[in-house]
């Protein structure tokens, strides 16, 4: 008020949405995506007004932050590890080829033992087998996908915001409490914390569960992390 600014002026200068600014002023921190966003927005807002952000952040930490997220993740960790151990090893193309060659060698040895020696005292050579005449078949590679299919499965309720590229409309913003799938040629996602399981075109995206926010941009051929200032809804 001393600077004769309204919420629209502050939103334009800080790039923080007006509803988050009002939540900060009213200490309604539950309306913001998570503790890290609260502290980041608080620093940005204070610095724009020429205030020292450190006392504000420390007061927020002492009054509102709790260790619930850390306790939850410590309980969650062993279960995630057990799920990963249950996945058995997979046989690759090289292993299959070794098995085929072993079968061919065994067949040659068996034929040599059955035919015995001929009149010259030499072992008769067996005719080529069907396996020898045929080359190992290679499965055709599937065509690369043209679109992104992103599945977000929250382990605990998690804030998420998505769009289909910089400057495009927001396609979702809110708290995810159940798995949900999004599609597009490009998908950008902003998550309030990494307590989720991500799959892109049915392939898992390695994400370590934790309370910190994270952002990604997905295309059919690539995946890259987004810094805080480039994520949607910020």
C-alpha cells in the first residue's frame, strides 16, 4: 500500500499468480503447491518490495513446517525397494543366440556319436541342420511414437500443473489423488513434490520420492528437466 501497488502490479513484476499472492498475504499456505513454493514465492515477493526475506522465511519454517513428509518417505522407502527386487532378470537377444548355438553344438555331437567311423577311419560329417541354414531372426523395431502419453500416479496427494508447451493454455492444475493420463505432442509438467510414479509411453521415468518440486518437458523422443522459472503455472 505504501508503494501504491495492487495485486495485478505485483503479479506482473514477480510472475507469481495473484491467487498465490493473496494466499501469502492471508497466510493460507495450504492453497500453495508445497513448502518449497511458499518459501520461493515469499522470497520473490519480499525482494520485490525491498524487504529482507530471511526473517519471513525463518518465521514460516519455525511456525508451519513439519517433518511429516520425511517420516512418510522413510516408511515408503523399503516398500519401493522390495517392489524393485521382485522384478526378475530379462533375457536379451544375446542370451537367446547363445542358447541356439548351444543347441546346434549338442546336435552335432549327437550325430557324430550315432554315425560312428566310416571305412577310412574318419567320422562322417553330418548334413547341415535346419538351425544352421537359418539365420537368427530379428524382431522388427517398433515405429517411434508421435505423441506423448504421460501417466502420473501419486503415492500421496500431489499438486500438478500441465500444458502442451511454452505459451499454450493450461490443460490441468490441481491436486492429484489418483492416477491420471495426459496426451499431447509436447507435455510440460510441474509437480509440487516427487512423491509420484511417472510413465511416458508406458516406460517408467526414474524419480526419487521426496518433498521437493520438480518439472519436466516430454516429447516423443526426449525428456528434459525444467528449471523453476520455466515450469507451467509459475
